[in-house]
């Protein structure tokens, strides 16, 4: 299985879909399904039964996973979406970098 260009904690830009043009922080990545949950994006309504945690129950809004092909990492220098490359840094460690600015992504 190939490595994904998106990690938990990255700020991403949505390329397509209902939330096109919006950005958000990645909360969770499902590597096997090649999907990611982005904070505040792709919201869906879910019915919940009353429980100890939520005694009222009712309809709850929550984030649904988005396919990673529809996401681009935001360049830390310019704030615009960019592709990701991998290269060895001075320490000989493989790091991700933004293709637009060449800046390393933490």
C-alpha cells in the first residue's frame, strides 16, 4: 500500500464537492479506506438514541470522511493548496515538502 500525502493535524483544502474551496484541520485518517475526517467539513445529520452521554437524543451534526483525492495540503508559506513531495533533509531523514514553495511541512 502506498503512503498517503495527508497526515493527522495537516491543514487541507477541499478540491471538489459541497465544501469546495474550504479549508480545515485533519482530525483522523483512515489509511485502509483512503479517507480523512476534516474538522467542520462534510457535515452530516445523524439520529441518536437517548443515552447517558446525550440524554436528550435527537439529531446530531457530525463530520463524515472525505476521500483523500479530494484534499490538498495547504502550503505553510503561501496558504494556498499545493502538492506534496518527499526528500531527505540534512539529517538524512525523509521529510514532506510543499512543491509550490519548497518549504518543509511539519
